[in-house]
């Protein structure tokens, strides 16, 4: 998935945010954080 949150020097954060957003959208009751 390209075009979510452009992170220049920290791809890890982008992946984390992407995962969190996907998790929240998939299961609003389930919060990994």
C-alpha cells in the first residue's frame, strides 16, 4: 500500500501507523496500543 503516510527517514513508524489504522478499521473494539 503506497501513498499512506510518506515517512522519509522512518519507515518503521509508517508501517506502525498503517498497521494501527488497519487494525482499528478492521476491529474498532480491538486496540493493539
